[in-house]
C-alpha cells in the first residue's frame, strides 16, 4: 500500500492506496482527519493523542501537558520537561506519526505505515522540513518526498481542474487558513504567491461556545463566566458547538444541547443561520481579505483566475462558501471529502512521482563580476550533484565566495581556509538534498578535509512537474 500524509497544524490526514486504485482514509474514530495534538501526563509520562484527547483537552490540561499545533514549533529550540523526561518538538511530532501508524494498522486493510509522501505548506522552512523528517524517522516512517499542499491538492483533482492555467487553492482547516495562487502549464506547477493567517474552525468553535454560554446565563441566575466553568463542561460545550457549526452547512436552525453542563445542568440553545452569520462576520471578512491579498500578491486579479479549489475542514462553513461564490462566481470547485484532498494527492504521487525543477539559476560571482552557474534554471532536482573547480587570483589565506542569482542578487557567502598561494585550486561541490536545501561545500585541494566549509540555502525557487500526460 502507498501512503500520503497531509501533516496539518490542527489535524493530519493519512490516505493509503492499495493496488493503485483502492483508497483508504485513516483518521480518527469518526472518519475525520487525525488531530495533531499530543497530551502527556505530568506524573506518569503517558501519551494521549487522537480525537478523544482533542475533545477532552480542557479537562486533561489539569493533570497533563497539552501540546497543540506542534507543527508551528518544528525547527525551534522549544523543550518541555515532563515526568522526568525532556521532550523536543521532534519527539512530540513523532507521537503524531505513531498515532497515524496505529490508525493505519487498526484500519480495514490492516497495513503497516512505513513510508509516505508528506505534504507541507509552500513556505514551510527548510529547518522545519528537516525536523519533520527526523520526527517521522523516530516513528519508523520514511518520508520519501515532500510536496507542497496546493500542488498535492491540484494533482488529487487534476481531472477536474487540470485544464485551467491560473488556479487559487484555498485551504481552511482547524487552525489556519492558507491561500496559494499557482500557475499550471501542462502539468508544471509554479507557485506565484502564498499567504496565510492563524484562524481556523477552532476559533469559530470557541466563539460559538462563549456565545452559547452567555445565552444560558440570560435564562438563569448563575453568573459564571465561560472560563470559570469546569474543564469538562467547557470541552462538552466546544464539542457540541463544533457539531452545530457543521450542521449549519445544510440546516437553517440547530440546537446546541449539553447534558450536565457543570453547575448549570442540562442546557439547550437554538442557533439559526442568520445569528451564526453575524457572529462570525469578522472571521469571514478576515478570510476573504486573506484570499484577496494573496491574489494581489501574485500580480493577478480574481477575474483572471480560472479556478478556485477550496479544501480543508472549514471551507463548508456556509457564510464563507456563499461569500466566496459571490466573489468568484462559477470558478469555485469543492472536491468530495475536501479535507482529504491533500493526503490523496500525496498518496498518488507516492505511486507515480513527479519531480522538482529548478526555477532560478544560482552560482558564484567571479572576480571580474561575471556569473558562473552552479545550478541552472530548468534542471531537474533528482539527487542534483555537481563538482566545480576554482582557483585563487591573488595571494590570500581565505578563498571568499559570493553566491547570487543570475541577476547578481547576493544570496550568501562562503569563506574557505587556504594556504594562500597564487592559483591555489579550490573544489566546490553542490547538492540539493532530500529536504530541498542547497548545500555548497568548498575545500582547498591543498588542505585537509577538516578545513572544508559549507553554505546552505533553503530558499531555492522550485517548480514541480506533475506526472500527467503532456498536451501536444
């Protein structure tokens, strides 16, 4: 079985494809993506994850360390001391992969998750990619390749959207809204602009919970604020509000009912679509503004867009969908099971990989001001490795290299120890590794290996060529 993983801020989705045709989604017990939350008991060190940990996070916080959104902490020095053990973001993230492995093993196909293509945001820093790879390895999962989330979404739905050239991908999940504008030229994907905000379905769930709580207070004598309710009561209310939000996708009126809501007893509050729309008005305005700003950053217009793919668990929020259809008219495309699109695209790319192509030339600025390319625009990134030889043009104990793009915009520097004699030979090795980081290592031919120096650059511009039939 081949696997693809959409490693998300709030939820992670895993899709397996068996015999290159049968799809299996692996998430929580309810068939939703797997919450990317880890809860660790402060005394015993026991680890909890999944939907149950998510629903009881307020309650568990009283005796456990609750670590949500671990994706945002990858590549940082953040640590936790829990039950006598030091936890790093890599180790915490590994528990999410272990949770997914367990769900796969318990699934209907009874398979083992040992490798996968993993989808990450367009602007996912190289340090985060490297940390994510380490975390997966701790869980004994090999990341065979990284793919950007919008590219995976497009490939997953290529039959429906592949004819379009200028495409927007709107990915609104539980914690973040991410918008990307991409150009599709015969299956070669160029990401023109990306933008995002930390606002998702979880923010709306909490807003609804606080509103519903205040409605309850209007009907009684109790004056406890929502934050003063027991953790168990808050968890119940937030969970019921999440269900109400989903039901309002199709219904005009829903009931938010909580049995044994702390000291307030059993409660039931009606919520209609008009009130819901007013409550989240500013959330919708922020989401639409993010979309419009991203379109502008790509130096294009909504009128020029040919297709808007909407994916993620929050894109079916009715006021948002209605507003987007008002703005984009008939350009909106919402896939079936939209919150699994990215994972499915990643899984298909595990079966039939595409490949990255370099979208800029990077090289060395020579002593006469000319440009010598180390990597060329249009080259395919498949274990890209080159070796070049340079020589000192003056007596110096250091060979000073300046790296730039073809327009001589400086990207970085590398200073290599030398003996300092005229025309001393310097070897330069260039490689783009599996984390898509360019590494340039230099060493004088006359000095020991220990004197080598490396310059790393994680912002190489890349395009992705999808494995699709080319138009003639």
